[in-house]
């Protein structure tokens, strides 16, 4: 499948994303959990997989569980929920499949501040229909299906609650 040219990210949006990633990293640091930031340059993906996978932002080692990945987003909450690019979700699914890794979106307030964030496990998108918004196919996760998470709570406590989210296969 030919790759779609990447649209440049607006500087203000890039700054919001960087701030969200920094806040998430500080939360992980405070939790004293092993974690790795995944550098996002194209050179970190083998040529045959470029355009086929999307790397999450963090790989986190959870004691007694193993490796879990988080893709951190600065997300606006719309009346219908949190909106994601279908292509990005598909590429992240490919990553999860190839690396046998559970992946969560960690959606933080793009304006910073006290509003809590939301976690969405990738498999929660399995029954979400794609909707065209402009030129892009998107998925919308209703906010009530996302896990409300405050970075004031311990990271591990949030993770334990996240594991309890119902999966689409009923397990």
C-alpha cells in the first residue's frame, strides 16, 4: 500500500504534544517504574516497515506484568468523545501485533492544567465504526468508555484500574 505523505504538525500542536509527553514521563519517573522513551524519527523503523507501524511514545515495565506501551496524546474532548485518526490506530495495532505488546493511548489535556486524562486500550477500538471527518477516516471513542485517570494518583494504581477495563472479546 503506498504511503500517504505526512502532514506537517502545527508548531502549537507539537508543543502541546511535547508537554503531554513530558508530564507523562514525570509521572513515570515519580512512580519509579522502568520506562523507555521511543524516539520517533523514521530511521528507528526498518525500511520495509516504514509507514506500516507507529511506535508508541513509552514502553513501561510493570512489575509482575511485563512490557506495556503508551502512546501519549494531547487530546481535546469533543461532545461525541475523543477522536483518533484511523490510519494511526491501524499502524499502532501493527506495532502491538508484531511486538506482542498491550498498547494504551494516554490522552492528556492539551491545555495542561488540572483536568484529568483518559486511557484507552487499543482493543477498545475493535467495535468502533470509522467515520470520515474532512479527508480523514477517524474513530471516535465515547468518553464514558475511556478510563478517567488523574496524574495525582499513583501510576500503578491507574494501571491496575486500566487492566479491569472490559475487552471487546469479553475476557
